[in-house]
C-alpha cells in the first residue's frame, strides 16, 4: 500500500529535485511504500533543510494559503 508524506520548507530552504524547485511556497508530497519511512526519504532528498512533515491523514493540518505554489509530488520512491 502506498502512503504520502508531506514536507514543508523554511524561508531559506530551496531545493531542486527531478527538475522541480521546492521552497517555502510549496509542499512536497513524497509517495512511498508503507514499509518505508517518508521522513527518511525527505532526509535523502532534502538533507536536514526542511521544516515539518505531515502524514497523509494529517494533510488537512497544512494551511495551504501559506503555500501559493501548492503541493508538488516527488517521483515515487520504493
């Protein structure tokens, strides 16, 4: 079963992954197998330069008005 982990970024955190820019104005969506920890993938992709993580069930906790670029998916990692 696939899970989703959502990652937000701080003011100075800017990353380029798979030709996509991730920064303070978007939320990264990491799609992963349930046996894999989404936060571990976030550390692999973004090092420790991100702010907060949310699991799929808690995505409603993210106030999207603060992220005008919306949710950007990261290629599925298994």
